């Protein structure tokens, strides 16, 4: 089977959550609507071309600049992504290492949405997002394993070929609401003790066309169409001061750039393997959680009412009970927000 046929065969059908607000875009669409600023030289490039991004990277010897001194910034209007989805491609890089073939697929999103912690505070949101999955092939070009990246290179699921879900002979997977991590099943992934969960359902369907990428060291690399892939600065962020709001691009990934001979591990013992809870079971867990919260609130009100009743009578009992409950909730929210701001992932 030709390489192009393989890339097309293992390209995905991806379902975004039915409440998703932030969708992917093509690299060309994003950079056309962006501005590059080099804070070291104050050089500004409006609507940069791929060639210009390549030349910038070349000047910096293709070394990632994560300090915020080089930013490709764009307006918040772009956060929603490029619609309709049918116009957005997915990118793929094919390589063989020790005679084993790997195909890594990646797609670009202008924004990684927020996780609502305890319904009090947003966390984890930032401009720029890259999501990937990698297919490891057998010598006969059938699937050996698939790695679904959810939150980094060591946080994701690995499935053997026989267990990989398919739809219409294509890999099917789900993109988590807001955070966009990829999972093979519909359901809920409980994270941070249930405070920042990944929600997956069969909402918006995306069956993208594939564009092959080549590492810049390859003779097939085309700076006029692939320059974005070697951009060494931050993707996303304000242009009023050096900042690290955005993410690092492909040049910083272990399967790209100067590290193109490395791949995401398929060793399940080295991975944080999340568990996707099926919708029915997850709903029961949420109902149990709501019931426990209700019981705790009732017990709190009962305790406060009993405490106040021993110290006053009449209408004052109810007034003081309400006042104390409101005060306790206020202090709880204030303290919880501060803890979230300090401990939640940025």
C-alpha cells in the first residue's frame, strides 16, 4: 500500500462534544489572521507567510523560544476556530524507526477552553492547542497499536489494533469538551478527583482531509507550505509584552523538529492511562455526588439551626441561621477560589 493510501486509511473521524465552543483550524487560516512579533528586535509581521515563519526559525537555528520573546498572536475572535469543519485538514507525518512505521496525526486549534472547577473558577484555558494521536503499524501495514494523547506525551490511552474502535472502516475517536484531548470512547474521564473532568459525546462530526508534513531536515520539506510547522515561538498570546500565554508549536514536540527520531511511547507501564467511564455509569456517579452534596447541605443547615436555637428564639433563629449559612458559603467560595487559582494547572 502506498504511503498516501496509508495516511488516508488511518485518518480519523473525530466527534467534538455537543457543547463544544472551540474548534480546529487550518494552519494557513490561523497564520493569515495572525501577527508575529519578535520582542527582542521589535520586528512585527502582519499576516505572515509560511516562508517568513520558516526564515524566522532558520535564523534561530530551529531552537524553541518558550520564554515568550517570539509570539504569533491573534484576536479572541479566532478562538472559535474555522467553520465549517469540512474545510479544516488534519496533518500527518510518516516515518520508520528501526523498520517500524509510525504515523502521527495532529490538528491545530486556536484555543484550549476552560475547565470549570467546582463551578467557581476557570482553569486550564489558553490560546493555542495541538492534539495528536499516533498509529504504530505492523509489517503488513495493519494497526499494531494506537496512542490517543489526552494531556501530554505521557497522559493518554494505548489500544492494541484489535481493540481500536472503527466507523466506516476509519478510526473513530472523541475530542474532550474544551480541552480537546483525544479518547477512543464516549463517556467521562474523571480528573483531579472529579474537579476537572473530560466530557466526551457524539456531537459535531469531523472527517478531515489529510495533509502530509515533513520534518524540516527532509528534502521533501516545503517552506512555502510547511513553514508554520517549524515556528519556534509561542502560538497565541498578547503582543503588548513578552508572554507565555500560548503553547509551543510542533518544533517542541518529541516526534518533530530536531527530535524527529523519537516517538511517543507505547509502553503502557510508563503512561498515565485514563479510564473512560461509559455515559450510563458516569450519570449514576454524578447523581450520587449530587445526593451527597444535598445531604451535606441539609446536615449543615440542621447543625447551624440547632446551634442558633440554643442561643435565641423566635424569628431570630431563622434570620441568624440564614445569615450564618450565607457567610459560610461566602467564605467557602473565597477560600476555594484562592486554592484553585494556586493549584489548578495553567
